[in-house]
């Protein structure tokens, strides 16, 4: 499904602007990152993004030979601005996004259907759109793209679970939010009975790059805002702390934080090995407590901590 393309989605972070952070001073020339070429100059990024957008989305291949080819960048920028404004003003729900919409917005879905009060975290949902907006900001320098990305980041901060991460779907309806273990829901707006009936209430999910992509967007926006939004900074600090605490002694993570093997049992998996005997035929598995490797789960977590170390310089993110 679309969520399986998580690695490519988060590659756009390589082009995001690196604004000096309160936690790490950077040279004035260190404005953009690229995994393949170290640092990329903003001018080259603007030209590449604008040209690729114009060539790939708006114009036939013969357009490069047209007399007005010098207008590709401004035309592409104008198209990008219109598209971002439509996303923000017509599609977003409290800054969040889904995967697919009908023209009249009566049909909304991520991997599952959404109500008008819901957003989707699993890529290509809210974090993917936010990271694309950060890339647009890096390419154009237009503050409206950063402001829209910040709205997406705040939507994630508002729906961060007490366990530190996110579920695939996020809820903004005040009544329905009472059934979820969102950190920022005031105590007098929580419904213990509804929470008890919701088995996913506090189930941070790492499958399909769900929580990893959300945390990466928070970091990218925080750095671009110079750490000036306390809600975003608090959410990312809390998330990174919880992600570190959830890691097993052998380096793995659970698919969901509510399905975590006790550390005493996890030590047994420190060294990979075959047992003396094992079933040669399929056996239905009923115990959900396994280490997660599905859909590049561990690779996406490693990426998050590498980005965190690069942006904030804290050694614990490499441990």
C-alpha cells in the first residue's frame, strides 16, 4: 500500500532548511542538507525544484526549447503556491491531511475511511504533506509554506499519545477525542470508560513509518522555526525520549508500544540463532509480542535518530 513507500517519502527531509537551533549552532552556509552531496546551496535547490515541478507536472518535454523557458521557475512557483493554499484552506482538518479526497470532499480516506473530523498519520498523510511543505519552503523561501508545515506539526502535537507516538488515524472532534489517550487533552475532557473500551487508546504504532514520520516532521519544523514553538518542541522531545525508552536491549523495537516484551525476555534474543528443532509446517501465531521488522520499521527508526543527532547534536541519539 502507499504506506510502504515510507523511505522515499522521508527522503524529502534531505532538502529541508536547517535553521540555527537553540540546541546547536550552525554556520551560515549550512542552510540545506543533502545525504548525497553534503550541503546544497539554496539557489540550486530552488532551480532544481522549480524546474522539475514545471517539467514533470505542467509542461511537455519540448518546453525546454520554448522561448519562454526562463519563466518555468516563476510559473512552477505560482502553481505550487496555489496547490499549497488549496491544501491548507480547503482540505486540511486542523492542519492534518489524508490520502484521497473526492472533488466535493465528501469522500475522505487514508488506508481506511475518514470522517470530516479526522486526519491520517500513516504516509502519505499528514507528515508527508508537512515534509513536502518544508521542501517547498526550502526551495522558495516563502514563509507561507513554513506556516502550513507548522500547522501540520501542531496537528501532530495535538494528537500525540501518552506513550509518545501516534496511531494511523487522528481525531479532532471534542467528544470522540475523549476515547483517545492524547497527551494534550485536558483532564476534565477525558472519558475513562471510553478509553478503557478503546484498545488502541495509547497504542503508539511504528508500522508503515507512522510515528517515525510524524516525529521527523516535528523536528524539521522545530529547527525551521528556530525552536520558537514550545508545543512542537515539547512534543518532539517527549517522543524521542519515549522512543529511546521503548527500544529493546538487543536494539529492536515493538510494532506497537502496548505490545512490548518485558526486557527480561528480550535478553534471550541478543544473539540470533536457530533452535535445535522447529516446525516444518505453518503454525498459526497467537502471541503478538514480537520484534518488529515489517515495512522497514527499524530502518525508519534509525533514520529518525540520525536526523535528530544531525539537527540537535545530542550523542544519546546515536546510542
